[in-house]
C-alpha cells in the first residue's frame, strides 16, 4: 500500500473514496491508483499550483465581518469526491421529483391552497411564513414553474444513504464555483481526464440560458435576457459576473432598468432603451420593487412586479418562491410528493422535529445536547446550534429563543456527514466531512447538474461546510463504471 494511505485515520463516518479495509469504492479505483502513485509531496505541489491558479484568476468569495466585506480566495482541495453514475441516476430522478412537487406546492399556495384545505399542510405555518408574498397571489408563471433554479443540499449518512438536508429556492448560489472547481482540477490532474469516464459539467451555462430563454413572453425571439445583481458589495457578486459572462448576457443593476407605461421593462443603453424579456434576478424579494415591497429599496426596479404580473417579463426565480425555502416547510416535502404526484419520495429527508408543535418542542428542549437546531430561514450556518458541541450557556440561550419563537426553529439529529480524503496544512491525508449541492433547472423541461458543489469542512472534526465559516470545496465527479 502506498505511503499516501498507510496512516489514513478512518472515522466512524462513511468515507466516499475508501472502504474501511482501505480499498477504493466502486468507481474510485482509477483515482485511488493515481493518487497512490503520486505520493504526498507531489500532491502538495499540485495543491499549491491550484491555489496559485485561484489567485491568478481572481476566484473569490465575500465574508462579512462587523459590517465590512472582505474578499477572500476561494478555498479548494484538489482531491475530488466521486459518485458512481448508477447511483447518481437515482439521485437525479429524486431531485426532479422533489422540484416538481415543490413547484406545484408554490403554485397551489398562491392559488387555491388545496393542500391546506385537504389537511395535508398546516395553514398556520403559512400564516406565520416570512417568505409568503401576498403580492404573488393569482399570478401564473410560464409552465407553472416558480422556482426555476434550485440548489438542494444533500448529505450521506453513516450507512451510506443520500439524504436531502434542505432546499434553496430563492437565489441559490455556488454553481460558478462548481464550474471553476472542474477547470482547476483539469489543470491539476490532466492525465485523469483522459482515462476516467467523468461526466461533464461545463454545459451548465448553456442549459441555464436555454431555461431562461424558454420563459420569455410569446413573440420575443430571440429574447433579451439579463442578470440582475445587487452590485459589487453582494457576497455572490463573483458568481453574478461569472454567469453573465459565460452566457453572454448583460449584467445590470436596478438603476439600469425602468418600467414604462406599457409595463415593459426597458434597459438603458447608449443606443437608447431596449426591451428586456427575462430577468435572472439575484436580488432578494423584498428589495426587488420599491412599489410592491420595501419602499426605500435602491436595489430593484420600481414597477417590476406590475410588469411581471402583466406577462411582459419573466422573473427567475419568481418572487414568492421562497415560501417553500423554509426549513419548517421542508419537513413536509415528502407529504407534498405524495399529495401532488401520487408517488413515494425517491430521496428521504433528514428526520426533523418542528418546534411549533408542543410535543416535538418538548422533545427538542429535553435533548438539546444531542440535536442540531436551525432557524427556519437562515442560511450559511448562521444561527445554528450543534448541541453536542455547544456549551451549557449556548444551549440555554437557544432554549430561550425556541420558546420565544417556536415557529422559527426545527431540530435534527447530528448526522456524521460522509468524509473524503483531504490534504491538510500539515501535508497529511485526513478525512474531512462533506455535503453536496447539485443544481436543478426547471422550465418546460428539467435538468440536473452531473454532480454539484461539494463543500468540505476543512477544520478537523467540524461538520460546518459553509465557506463563510471555514469550509472549502472539492470537485465532484460522477463516474461511469463498467457494468
């Protein structure tokens, strides 16, 4: 056995590359042999080359600290995460099934609310939802799709099962890093891409454009599509620029657009006003239109909701889609699949306790030292309590927050996320916990990325994979194997 694996410190978690006997898993044989032949010294040299490439290309993300924003180089580990194609086919079907049900749910909530009338979804949850937008009631977007782009977070538990941790339906981010990770890995391990059957991800910008263009109002061919950004101070600004460039689209801010008396959205150009047909918006709902939402917002376009309601422009994702981007609503997705599709869920949720229910809240409060508690609408790991790793004072503070606002909290068991070998700062290969965010597109047709953004907790023992809190990323390979 190569020196690279001789002292690999297995944990009790499922390792994505190696079996407990230190043998490669299905589909990983080629990568295992290749890495073993390189050795640790060469791996470290290639890691440094990857980091230099990231700096040279200016691949950054933004961390907010005490009101300031700090651009940092994107953290990347060169050892990829592998998933066999046969398994991925099941995951792909499960994600499309889930996205279809979620879009039917959103459309129902803004129309007949049949799922509430028939007692499948509690109406009081909707009444207390922070993301329900009354301004969207009665609107019927093209193809009945509200969330056209979704980033669902997947984890693998100790038994190797792939589970859905949450769905991101408002303005999901991270796909640019998925694409850049692949390009960097091709530079670092060019030999492997000639011998391994790795499914490509490079077609995502083309697929995204096709999804956007399909939503244009009738008669607009070719449609004019733009990417709407809040501006340079947004944490995902790198991605906004990246996707606009890759799709060949204009990147605009709210001040670049106006809504005319005919409810058309017009873009200001040096040649005069030009009509816009589709807006891929990366601005949150409440800042999208000062006429409909926050009256003091400078980020959106006054009258944009009027234009959307009149069918003169398509908005992606649609305002109001966030009603399903709620960790309490997440707990009801299996029931949605059964209700709207008459099918059993292909992918399971993580077991979830809803704190607005008295019995479940009591259980959570009595077991805070064993559970992970999350706010319903936060992202990036903020506001979360990992009970087994928290202090008594932190658990007591969380109990107070739960009692003060039980609708805003859910709890889940602390799952030992699967691991992938990762090159540490001490030049050792050690297991680090990972999750996965594939991206699902839906308009007239549906598509799922071949893999997604694997996020890795770079700190030893940490389960927090978010880049804003010390996490990094890996390339994700969907590998076709011989049957």
